[in-house]
C-alpha cells in the first residue's frame, strides 16, 4: 500500500495542470453553448460557423467596418406618425408593434396611405400602460395632432378581446386581399370626423400576408409572413446617407433643409460613415449585436438585406405639418439615387435597405451592426437572393 501511495504522490504534479486544462475546456464549452442560444442562425454546425464571420467575396465590394445603431422606430399604424424607442424585440415579422394596424376606406375596403392622404401623418401614436389593469397591460393611444381627440385600444389584444370588440373581415392592400379585425364606431368616429369620410381602423388578422418583391418565395427561396408594411418587414437606413442628401439639398434655395430621417420611415437607423454615404447599397447579410449587461446576455440578430428600398414621394411630406413639397427631396434623389435597374426601381430613387430577419431577439439603441457579406448585384424584384 505504501508503494502505491508514494507512486500517486509522485504523479500529483502532473494531475494539477491536467485538471486545470480540463476545467478551462469545460468553461469554454459552456460559454459557447450559452452564446449559441442568442445566434441561432441554423441547425447545421458547419453552416453556423461559416455564416458567423464576414465573408469578403472576390470581386464583391469591400466589407465596411462595424457601425452603431443610433435609432429605432416603429409605426404601429401604417402611414401614421411613428414612435422613437430605445429598445424592443425583433421578430421574424418585424419589430414588435410595427404596422400591426392600418386604416381602410369603408367604401371600397382598400388601405389608406400617406401617398393620397398626407394628413395621416397628423395621427399620433403612443404606447401607454392601462392603470386600471392589475398587470398594467399596454395600450395603443391614437390621437389627432393638436387636438384632444384620442382613443385607446389594447396593444396586444387577445383573441377573446378581438372576437368581442371587432369584426373579422377582408381588406385590400396593394391589390391583394388579406384578413383584418375591424374596430367599431366608438373607435372610428374621431377618425371619420378627421378624414371627413367613412373609414375604419383595422388590426391584422390571423391569415399570413407574405413579404413581396425580392422577399417573395420565387426570389428569396421561402415564404416570409409580415403585417401591413408595403412589401417587407424591416427597413434599415443610414445617418451618413441622410446627411449627404441634406448637404445636396442645402445647395438649393427652394428645397427644404435638414430633413429628418423619419420622412423615410425606417425601423433601424445606423450611424454609417460620413465619408462613405450610401454604402448600405452593397449589403447582403448583416448582424446586429446587442449586449444587455443587466441580463448578462448577448443577442446576435442576423438579417438578409434582400433589396434596396425604391421610393415614392412620401418623403416630400413634412411629418410635423402634413405639408407636401412639390419637388423635394424627390427631384434631388432622382438626380443621383437611381441606382437600381430592376423592375419599377429603374424609374425611382432608392434610400435604405429592405431586410428579412433570420432569427429573433432583443435589440437596443447602441447595438453594433456588422456587415457579414456584400454584393454589387442587387436587382429590385428581379434577382434571387442566392444569386447576389
């Protein structure tokens, strides 16, 4: 026995570093497993590793350095005034509460848009807590700018509440029918008085409405549902690009000055590089990383930048007054931002990128946006994502 004891004591110096090495490997494995819960970019391990890093493809535009998320905006009611927020959750259908509602004309049941009704930007939205609810449930407050007219509806209505307080029916948006819950006269009266015609507020129904243009199945490879956004769930825009536009407008005497990026109705605003405006045109895959120290959590959200955002004249409308400028910024954008020759985009300027989230999680102002892959092959409503 004494011989065995002495033998083991002689081996002790070898065991200590071995145990330390095993412990370090175990800690590293656990850390990777925890972080993996926040990436969730695929079920295939090889594919996860491949897509987790920037990919500088030969001949593709250079990958820019990381930039900061400087703003988050949601627009609960399509074409109405949005809300600037500090943090929220990104879902595959877009940012929480973004474009879940819209207005329709009761005469034809078609959606209403700021394109024809510039005054829609005078309808304000806000998220409030219901003091009468034990759980302090959140409510959407909808008000008419500059008046005392306002209504409250549940921000997250249950199926039971909708069945009791609304009517499920069919509405039309961009020539396609979808279902929606229509609110009653007690909600709609202030809006009918404001628009001076029969209108109704509606909430997206249970049937999926699919993403369009480059996000449709034929081009993206699978169907992706969303709510009442025109064609896609998320729009990302750059402060550097709006600065460049404002610099150009500043050279014109009759042009509006210092346009807010709100006019372009983006969801995620990034800082960008002032000496490289419009470099978002080349994005293909991006990642937003949010570190929440109070939760000891890191959320890594991947998005596919599937198309440039081809523009109409909505940015000509001042969101504070609903006044529409006869020319700008449309005319200036048409001079230098007709950068996509695909489908209708060949006749329109582009501003911002239309994106599809690949996973879900929290996002906060101050997060880091990384470009994982670039392309110079974007072609609006024409080219497949796999061909970029």
